[in-house]
């Protein structure tokens, strides 16, 4: 990263050039990649869910205020509403003799208008284990989000590695094609001079020109491939602008030195295995949450109020209460929910067992792939040595006039193929070795940079 992505002097590199090693590309991806950022946001969201679940341990406090106005009193009762005729007549006589004189009404009314404010506190005491298990489930959700984030980082870093070495390999192939074009330029001049002197036919000149055109077109295709791969790398690491200049070289493999790692132990240490364990735990907690719906729920609380809802005079009041809720008819439905969760728990366990076996086989295959790639690389080294020796021999024979130009062109083509195959074998070995290292945390093959 110290090499930087700052503007470099125009005397050395173009403006907006960005010198990047593989390690700096990975660091940029961890900082800028949008998928990794979203994975971090998923972790934050899961942590907020965990905090939400924790609040269920505390009392639920609410305040309220209300008022009403009725067109007619909600409660109204007068002398005429008395059912006993004798008592009704006696009250009428009493009211006409004394009540009217002192201003008493012949009817009593209440609840015509009023206002009230109050507060309520409810503290859950036992909710069938739903609060405890809900908090455990939220904690499991955070752990799952964190593991998913780490898996996302691993996947993005693997993409960066593949893009990086793809660009390096294409650049190496481009250098190889440029060397071939230089060779063909020299050969074309020599063959043209020989044809003008009548020493070779013009057909040989055409063959050289056609081969030069073929190599030139392949070089242009490689350049387009480099441009697209560089754009893909830039998008992955968050460097969409500027010219990316990769500083690592393809290197050479001296020996594949990874020690054998027990696949079973490697699988148990993988993040995927931990995530599968979490999946089983989550399903079991969901089952306990469903069971909690049918268990007794005990709460305690209290309210305080102030107002004049019934009488005109304002007054304050307070009360404490406790509630015990015992579901009776929910067992039938819940029994099926529990069976459903039993099925889901068993399904999660089956998936875990199946994927653990597959990861075990994946680890074995990864080791075999690295071993095969290393053997292929060694074979390509020998093939390149043979192709170089063959080109030297054919070139000497051509200069001595013993072989036609077509043999020389074929020898050059074989050398070009061998160089590209060696580059592909080396990149393949690097990527597969890194994949095995990720699976087992073993060492990489020894490399020396050119």
C-alpha cells in the first residue's frame, strides 16, 4: 500500500497510475468492496436485533391521555325512572316540598365530559422462556452474520487473487507474442531479401507475413482481455478510475512444499462448518420459542391516573396488578408447530452431515489438484526446454539451407505454445495452492520472483 495509488510523476509513469501488489489489492478490497461493506452492515443489523431482544427483559412503560364529550350524559337517572310507584310518588312529594326550594335537580347525570392522563408499567416475570430463548436466537444471528461476512471476505479475496494472476498471465503472454513478432519481423526481412535474390519463393514470404498477422491479431485480443480483466479487478477493489499497474511478477515455483493436513481436522476448523452448527442451534431455539407460546405467562405491573372521567371533580388514583395467562386451546396448533420444528432441526442436521462430507472430499480434491498442477508445471518446464532446443536446431538448419521456412515457423509456433502453457500451468498452480491454503491453513509453494 505504501507504493500508493497517488499520482506519479509524469516523467516515470502516466498520471493517475496506481501501483498495486497483490497484498495491496486485497487490502483495498477489504476496505472498498461493496459486497464486503454490505456484509458488515448485515452484522450491524444483527447486532441491533440482539439489542432489541435484550430490551424485552425490562418493564414496558407507557403513558396515555384522553378525553370525551357526550351529546347526552352517559349515565342519567331521575325520580321518574324509579320502578316502584309508591316510592316514586313519595319522592315526588318530597322533592316538590323541599328539593325545588333548595335547588336540587330531580335527575342525576354523570359522564357527560371529562379528561384523564395516566401511566402504566408492565414487567414480564415469566413468558414461557421466549425472552431468554429470543435473546439466545438473536446472539446466534449475530454469530451467523459475522461468519457470513468472513466467508464473503474470503470469496472476494479469492476473486482478487484470480483476477490479479489472470492479468499477470495475460501480460506474460503478451510479452511472449511481442518476442515472436520481433522474431518474425527479422525473419520477414531476411526472407524478403532472399526472395528478391531468387533464393526462395515468394510463397515463403507470404507464409511469414500470414504468421506475423496471426500473432499480431492474437496480441490485440490479449490486450482487450487485459483491459477487461483490469476493469474487473478495479471494480472488485474499488479502484474504478486510473491506470492499474500490477507490481508482482509471475515468479517461479521451486517446489510444492505444503505438508499434508488431515481433511477431517481441516473441515472442523472451517467457517462453513461453524455456520452449519449455528444453523442447527437456531432451529432448536426456534422450537423452544414455539413451545414457549403454550407455557404460562406471568406479568406484574401498576397504573396511575389523574382526571375527571366520571365526576366533575379531578382526582388521582393508582393500582397494582398481576396477570397469569395459561393458554388452553393452543396446544393442538402448537403440537404441530413443534413437529414442524423437529423436522426442520433434523433437516438442518442432515444438511450439516452432508456438507461436512462434501467439504471433506473437497479438501482431498484440493490437495490432489495442487499435486497435479505442480506435476503439470514441471512437465511444461521440460516441454519449454525441448521447444527452445528445437527452435535453435531448426534455425541452424534453416540458416544452412537444410529446411524450408515452414519448418522454422512451426518451431516458433511450438515454442510460443510451450511458453503460454508454462504460464498457464504456473498461474493454475498458484491459484490452486492458495485455495488449498485457505481450506487447510497450510503453507504455500515456495516462490521466487523474477
